[in-house]
C-alpha cells in the first residue's frame, strides 16, 4: 500500500487482526496479557496493572547455543518482539523506515511497532537470517504496510551505500533510520581479542552506522529521525566486553555529536540504551555459554528485558511527539547502569 493511500482505521483493524495470524506465525512461548479493547472514544476502557517483575520469564534459562548470527525462532523461550501485543495508533502514518538488524531482537520489535504505527519498513540482516526476516516482512504486510527485505553484510561500505539506495528506491524515500545491527563477543582478557574480531566488532557497530548515515543523510528531510541502539555498556562497560563496550560508547558519542550537527536541519538523532535483553545475539556467541542460564539475573528486575519492552522508545523517538529531544540516550536497563 502506498503511503498516500494510508488509512489509519484500516491499518488499526489490520493490525488488530494481524495479532492472531502473527501468533500462529511466531508463537512466542510467553504468556501475554491481552490488551484491553479500545473504547469507542479511542482510549482503553481499563488497563489491568502488570507487575514488570512477573511479566516475562526469569532465569534460570535452559542451556542453549546457536551458530552466529543466531535465529529468534531457535531460542527457548522465544523472545517476545510484540507480535501478539503491540497495538498501533497511527503515530508513524506514512513514514518510511530503514532498520538494520530488523530480523530479530530489538530491531524486530521496533519494526513490528513501526509497521503497526503506520510506517513502511525496509529491514537489513545477514543472508543466514532469512528465516527470521521472512517472518518480519510478513508481519509488516499483515499490519498493512510495505515490507522490504534487504539482506547483506554491512561490514562493506559499498553494500551500506547500496542498502540505503535500495531502501530509498523501494520505499519511495526515507524518514527514519535505525542503526541497530551489532556484533558482540565476550573475552576474559584483552590478550584473547584478535585483530580480526576487534575489526569485525568495529566494522559492524561503528563503521556501518557511519557509512549508512552518510548515505542516508541526503534523503532525510526536516522532521526525520535517526536512532542508534547503544547499550548499558556505554556507561558501565562489562570487563568481558572490552571491544563491544567500546563501540557502544562510540555509538553514544556519535549520536550526541551528530545531533548537534543536524538539529539546525530539523533532523533529530537519539539513542536507545538497553540493558540485558533476551535476543539471538546472546546464545550465538554474545555470552559465554555457561553464563546464559543466568542471563539478566543481576538486574534489579530479576530478569532480562524482552525486545517488546524497548519498542515504545523507538516509536517515541521516531514520532513527532518527541520533537525537542535530540542528542539524548533513553535507557531501558531494568534498573542498573543506565544513562
Ligand atoms: P540480534 O541478534 O537480534 O540483532 C543483531 C542483528 O545484527 C542481527 O539480527 C543481524 O542481522 C545484525 N548483524 C550483525 N552483524 C551483521 C553484519 N555484518 N551485517 C548485517 N547485519 C549484521 O540482537 P539484539 O540484542 O537485538 O541486538 C540489537 C542491538 O541491541 C545491538 O546494537 C546491540 O548492541 C544492542 N543491545 C543489545 C543488548 C542485549 O542484551 N541483547 C543490550 C544492549 C544493547
Ligand atoms: Mg538476527
């Protein structure tokens, strides 16, 4: 559906209907409290209080490992990306978004929310993640939007340029850029980090957002938004994540500097800083396998976050509601080590 044909009523209905199909498609093994039906005036008639400590699975988790880059569909329990819970209200009607790492995890949750808020969305991911990506494109279509799959490796500048050009062509423009893809490997000592691994971490997490943002900028009009996924590690770096944590600090600084550069052009740049979140990044080499069962245990919430809990921040930062917020970092860390 072209953006100028957007009909928020239809999209809301489609978004609502999509939840059943999405559940069949994605079936996250997580109990969800059904959202209250909207009242005729558009507001919720009543909202049950939800205890955040009891909302999602807690450690210990089953032992599990996957080859990098990992698939959401192979995780136990399956992450909740909002497939059955996110309800849109036209906050991004007609917007065109590109999200890297949009196949799984935090990126996927942002994509589902963007689509249900009325956006058309292009996602980038690695070819090995095609299975996850197909589910996401289907969810975008069920929400009534255009979903564009653009697989490829963002460690190459030429691919980053092609990615943006393809997204702009397929979507008919670009208003929202989410630099979210990342690579993470834990090592107990700096002596264990090879130059190749250091290079992969910086190419994926630092160079790619630089290249993609450079390519996107000429297409972004006043009112557009750039969002970067940083991390709690930008503030409170884990001793086992020297390379990764360094890149996440770069993400934060890049965001703040670029925000000052682009504010006069009417383009906002913000970051989201998650704490521990249950995503394929973790069982596919992002954690030591022996640590995974206790993932999130030290969070004051007593559990890791789920990708769906990050999506509203991305929507807020992409929408016209947060127009005086730029150069900011919005944390969702479960209580420890935030901005
Ligand atoms: P994820 O594995 O679901 O997403 C990461 C994505 O990066 C992958 O899906 C993959 O498509 C992409 N990617 C990696 N290397 C790539 C390459 N060379 N080319 C193209 N794509 C590539 O995991 P996630 O946890 O949702 O990660 C998303 C973001 O969240 C990352 O920026 C990560 O640093 C950040 N983050 C995650 C956590 C956490 O605990 N999961 C905490 C803080 C920050
Ligand atoms: Mg993935």
